[in-house]
C-alpha cells in the first residue's frame, strides 16, 4: 500500500461520502445480532450501530486502515462488541452460517471479484439473514452510463480501484439473494456519475 492509499484517500473518502451519512445511519439501524461489516475502512460506520447489533465483526485488507478502524471502535459505546481483523471479502475467514447480518457499504464497487465476495457473503449468513447494502452502481440512464464508462479508467486509478459501472444488484441476485427491500434510487446530493445507489436490505432465503 502507498501513502496515498493508506492515509490520504481514506480521509478524502470519508469527506466525499458525507452526503450519504443519513443513508448509512438509516441502513445500519437495521443491523442486528451478530454482524459482519465488509471493508470497514477507517471505521466511519461504527458510531452508527445501535445496541441491536450485539457483536460486530469487521474485515479490512489494509493494516493501516485497520489501525484507524480499531481507534474508532475504542471510542464507541461498548467497544468490546467490535472484533476486527485483516481479511479478504472474496475469501472470508468465517464458518458457514455465522452471521445474522452482513453489511456492505460502498465496498462492492472496489472488490476485484465482486461475484466471489457476494457468494461469500451469502455463505456466511444464516438462512433468513440480511445483507444490508449501500452501493453506488451503474446508472439506468444511457447517457449517464456513457459518462461513467468514459470516466471509469481515470476514476479507478484515483479512487483506489473503485468502479463506476458495476451492476451490483445483478451480482447479489446471482449469488442467491432476494432484493427484498433494497431499491435502486438516485441520490440528490451526489454528482450524476456516482448518484445512483442500491440501498436497503437483501435476504438470504
């Protein structure tokens, strides 16, 4: 990892995602029981968990980011709830049917093999468990998709692997999830090329 990836970009990302703070808060209020968060980053989501999340596990591939996440957890109510480790969403270090809730918040845009990560999220969820997702996705409007496709090579480089053109809803469906209460919507406070979100709860039957 470079200084930019370890220290500069995480700060920029936390700043850039402020417009979806309320969306993240609403989403994470639904997390319950034993929770796994994929790609915790700096731990920006941690203060948003309610006491319904009784045990919170989190993975992050970068050790520098994980150090920031551990510091964030220490400042949360009941910090003993948090169990953080290095890990890869494409090969989760957990047994089958371990979690009541899996959280994916602005992470599937960056995972190199999102199909593998979706299958892994499905595997570690208990039957009837919930995947809570907030992901920016490819637009349903043709002209915006053209913009996204044109921007994607430079964006991927500047945003440490983030992709603008992913159809994440299809990725989740192919892994076995039902979209349930998840919706595709446009966020009014984000730029058009990154404004369309998959937001809500997906169900493992």
